[in-house]
């Protein structure tokens, strides 16, 4: 079927590292209720079949590889995911099978157009070489990939039918509009722990009792005594010896990087036509011509660009685009730019974006830097590369030697021109000297046994490497009161003040519900009554929090007490001061969005049930068969 692609013009190869969004859908994981089970499917490499269409171990492994690409996940975790991956693959084929049963189809042309469109959306245009390379990288043949995409399209069409069956009545839409647009205003008292600190009982006996009750919260973390070895490329730069012959070879090998194409430095003014009615084009062109007339009359180009250009990327910079090379701009723009001389201004140039006025500031002809011009850059790179290689050899040698003779770490570090640091009592959060932001090394240190040496870790951005020897481990333990007394006192004070605030809020809410005014209640506690301006349920009450946390207020009447409500740093007792109904005059123009939102809500709830019902039906009819033995074998291979 894809022979029709081969007749298209081939574009320049695009980096195969660009991944396509269309495959992401196949990496989603859904868990079919009931788990793996049902009628058996046979074959050592078959995990399941749907209507006779087999799902193999290769497909499962490929899906897992796609999910974990660029990540290093423990095998045990993958073993947990595997049943879900199998279920997802079964579900995908089940949806496609049901779609076929209902008479839905995907033609070759529809499949071809969809794949081309997906590639073009990511890469600019479809390219057969890139397509093949991408599939090779994914470990798939064209037939396998196209069948997968056909199944995905069939499943999507079935889901579209299910979505189209969802109906929102006008009454439902009106009720939702009213719910979302009703506003509530509040008066409230904020009971914060900090306002009750003075009432906390700071008796040492109470603090000690709090500690005894919450001993598990106060731990002395595990500590380790560590010999840390750090090396840096900087330490080996001066010792790097680079000959002119080596630099000449590097120059020839990378000469393309020293070639500069013909380029011009351009600024421009854009009067946009894109996205505007065609009837406005004459007036827009006349505006551009008037600006050109002003420029020719001596007006400052940059000033006019700031005031008039509709190119958001350059207007604030006086129209400055910087250096432009061939192939960067649309044809008409490029033709005009390279036809100018430094200091010249173009006429009005029309492109698909609108009308431009260009001014050339500078021009550089295509040229290649000479060896002497490129030499400083080449030398710096060669010196850095050589120093980096020397650092690696030194770190590896030092690590091996320390692993053999651990008591000599300091002397061995000095022997290899490396830095030595003794870190006694190190915790997982202790900063590592000479290394910034290296949690991975801390993780290695705390997973290495006593007497062990970690692997060498490269901190590439810093040009440094490091490893460590763990000389002693002090296990974590529950703290004694004397060791953490200040911390206990602080936490006790915070918890107790918050408890007192919550109790006060509860008592205040009870008083308010009996008819006592918020003002009188606030006065009793030395607090003030505050006001939250009217807000919607999807909005936020100023000073309190989100409207969703105050949902009860939207069902209450004016004058009703709400709370206590815990939000943010406080506990709130609120009184509904006003309720503003939704403006139904605006309903008609917002109805479409309301209906769409309700459909999406219902689809989120019903789609999983719809998919599950299809799978359950096909299982019941014997169309879905599972090979439990193969699935168990795959899980076991990941757990081993």
C-alpha cells in the first residue's frame, strides 16, 4: 500500500531522534477489570489473541521499550507493569475487532493520508527514508506499523460513535451554566495557628509527653564516614600537549564547521495580512507604502518598526532579525533581502504573511576560516578533550587502587593529581565539596556497603568526576529527647497552636449557627471579620482558597454559616453574605462550550466502561484468549 509514497520527492534526511506523537497513544496503559485470565491461547511466543489475531512477546517487549525509552527503570517495576501492558494491547485489538464487526473500515488511502499527516506535523513533510528509519529504530516492519495504525484508527472511530451517542439536554446545559456562573460572597473569620501561639502550654512536661507520644517522628538519620575523591579536567589542562599536526588534522576533519555561508543582517517592518479579511489588503498595502515614504523622507527605521511592525518577534527590537542565510525565509522575503546592499531599503515586499519593508545593515560573503583563524578554537577543544581523557584514566586507576588498598585513599588521590575530602558523619543531604547538585552520587554512597567503593560518576557540565569509599556506617535510629529537644519544642508548639485554632473554629461555627454574629465571635478571640468578594465555584475566594473547597456555600442560603473549612494555613468560619445568580442572558452564546464540557465529563466517565464492556463481551464469546503460561514466564524474566 505504501508504494504510493515512493513516488513522492524525497527530502533531506531528518534526524531520526525526532519521535512521533502518534505512537504515544499506543503506550497508554489501561487495566482491564478482572486482570489477566480467561480462555487460554497457545504458543510459547503468544501472550493473547483477539479474534485469532495474535499478540506476541515481541509486541509486549517493544511496547515496554517504547514506554521506558530514555529511562532506567528497575526490572521489578517493569514486571508490575507488564500485565497492564498486555491488557492494553488486548483492549486495543478488541476495540478494532468490534469496530470491524460493526462494519467500520479504514481505507488504504485514509491510512496513508493519516500517517503522512502525522509525520508532516512533526517533521514538516513526509519523507520515505525517514519513515523507514523510524520504523527500523522502533524494530517494526512497515506492515506491522501500518496494521497498528489501522487498528488505532478503527478504535478511534468506534470511540467517536460512542461519543456521538452522548446527548446533553437543554435543561442539563442550563443547570451546568447556572452552577458554573453563580457567584457567592462571604464574610469570614480566619483561625490560624500563629494567632494561638500565646495560648500554648509550654510546660516542659507537656513537651516531653508530646515527644514520647510521637517518638517515631524524631529520628537521627543514617550517617556515613566517606572518603571522597574528586577530579577536574582543569587540573589536567596544562599538561595537555597538542601538536600543530594534530590540529591540522582536526581542522581538515571538521572544516565544514568553519565555513560561513553568505548572509545578510536584516531588519524589517511587517504589516500583516495573514488572518485578516482580503478586503483589507489594499488599505494595509497603502499603510506599508506610507511607512516606506516616511523612511525615504528620513524617518528612523527602528523607531517606525517599534511603533508599526506587527512581527511580535522583532518589533520591540526595532525590526531587528539578525543574520539571515539562504533557505531561512520565505522566497519573496529572501529574494528581496539578498538583492539589497548594506544601508539600502527595499520597496514594499509581499509574502504570505503580509507586506514587508526590509533594510540591510550588513553583508558577509560565504567564506571558510583559515587554519590560523580557527587554531585557537581547535587548540582549546583538543586540550579539553585530552585533559578529559587523562582525567578518566586517572579516576579509573585511582578507584581500582583504592578498592585494593582502602587505607591509602588520601595518598592515592595525590598520586593521580586528584582532590581528597574526608566526610565524617555525612547524611543524604550533606553537600559534596567541589560538586554542586549531584544527588546521584549521594544515592550511590548510601547504597554502597561499608568498605565498598562507588562507581566513578561524571559531572559533565562541571567537567568533573568523583567517586567515594564508604569507611563506616552509623545506622539510623530513634532520637533521644535531649538530642532533638529544640526541634520537638518547635513542632509541639506548631501542632498545639493549630489544634487550638481548629477547636476555636469549631466552637465559633457552633455559636454562629445558633445566631451569634461573626463580629461578636471574632472579638472574643481577638480576630477580625474579613470579606471575600463574590466568586464562582471554579474560581477562588480571596483570602481563603479555591471555590471547590467552599462548595457548600453554593448550596446554602444568604445568612447561613459554612464551616469550619480547612484551607491553606488556616481554618475558616464563613457566612454567606450574598448570592448572585448566573446571568442567563449570556447562556445562548456560551451554550456550545457548556455542552462540550459536559460531553467531555461524561465521556471520561463512560469511555472506560464502554471499553471494558467490549472486552468483557469478547471474552464471554471466546474471542479473547489469554496465554497465562507465557505471561507468567515474561513476568518471571523481569523479576529474576
